[in-house]
């Protein structure tokens, strides 16, 4: 299938729709992005590439990195992650604290902030140099050494992320954080600050379309079963209190970030990354969601 035609037609249609989203400004450094950027990159399991717009421009991937952190944690020795984090959709905003008290410091899933903080704690306990090993892991998945953290964004979030600080203190009060809170928050903010392009993201996530194998190296990233489970968690939890809407309209497992990026996977077929910085009220890219809805509908292909 020539996806390029669908890309151009949908992009033209989207120009007619008013983008009612707002760029994330609660992390001050993120507010400097050009709100009108728009990029798409699709990589098939047969290594065909389709792209449009600003697909080669790097942006802050933010929560998209939570999937990669989870993947790295699941690829490690058994670390009893599922005793410490659930696999249920939260139905709450990504930075919500409310369920944590009811559920005694066990976050609903690894893709909300609370769950990702626990995953960071696990990685700190398992890796010698978590910052370095995580970024090396992402570079290998993307087949591109030109990927790194953005210290400005990480610092900006570290200085203003009072809600995440409250959250990790609450989780630690229930005994579900083993390491120093500052150490975990530093690592969490670094993970969120990773900058990648749509092209790099599509390649880095392709292992979830190929049953857990990195198509570039032929090596197993995670087992077939873990790949299935990571896709399932993305489907149920990747868009927080909008996960149902994304499944309903797009019909692919995916994950968003407040930098305006979305990654979505069609297992067995392709991975697709979309970037448009203006976010809807739930913190997901307004145009990115709309694009993917029109795309899977137009080509008549979703997992359902
Ligand atoms: O912790 C935060 O608030 C951000 N670093 C990440 C949030 C995010 O990307 C939510 N996604 N839509």
C-alpha cells in the first residue's frame, strides 16, 4: 500500500480543521516550540518508509519514553515489577494522585506518571549507570547514535514538577520507592527530556510490530509474550483518560507525550509517529489524534 497518498490527502484535510489545542506550558521550556510543526513518519516491518512534513525534526518525546523505560525494565532479570505496578487503565489524568492513596501506593499502570516513577526506581536498582544505559538502549532501537537528553527541558521540569514530587513522596510513604527521591526524580525528568524525530521514533518502536525483535539487529529486545503485553498496556493506558477514545477512533496501541508526539503500532505491519505540539484538554496532540483517526479509517486498517 502506498501510504504517502493517504498522508497528503489527510494533511490537506487537516488544514481545513481549526486546531483548538494548546502547547504544553506547565514545563516552561516546552512552551518555546513552534506550535505549527507537523510531521509524520511510518516505517513498515519490511523497512519501507513513508513520511511527510517535519518528520526529521527532533522534539521532546516526554511520556512516550515511559514505554521504552518499561521495555528496558521488562528486558532485565526478573524484578517483580507487576507486584509494584498494575496493568489497569486509570481513567484519570496522567499526573493524578487520587488513586494512589486508595490503592496504597501501587500505581494503576506503568504509563501514568506514578507508574513511570516506580519503573525508574526499578531501573535505578538494576542498572549500574541508568542514564547512560537507557539512552544507549534507545539509540540501538532507533539505529541512530544521534539521540540524547535535553538538559534544559529536564531542569525546567525538575524545578517546576511539584506534583510529581508530591506523588513520589506519597508512593514512598507506602514503601513502593526504594531509592532516594531526588535520584529517581532526576532520572524521570531525564527520560522525559529525550529528543527524537518522528523518523527515529517510528524505527525505535518497530520492535513492537515484530513480536519483540529489533528488525535492525535481528536481536530480541523483549520476548514475544512481553511484546504482546506492552502493546496491550499501550492500548489500555497510553492516552490516560482518553485511552477509550483513542481505541475507538484510531484502533491501534499507542502512546502520547506532552511534547505533542504520538507513536502508534500496527503489530505485524508498521509503526507510525506523528508530531503536532498543540494538545487537547487531556494532554494529547489534537491534530496528531485526528490524523491517526483519519489515517486508519481511510486505509481501513486497525487491529479491530
Ligand atoms: O511528568 C510530566 O508531567 C511530563 N514529563 C510527561 C507528561 C506527559 O507527557 C503526559 N502525556 N501525554
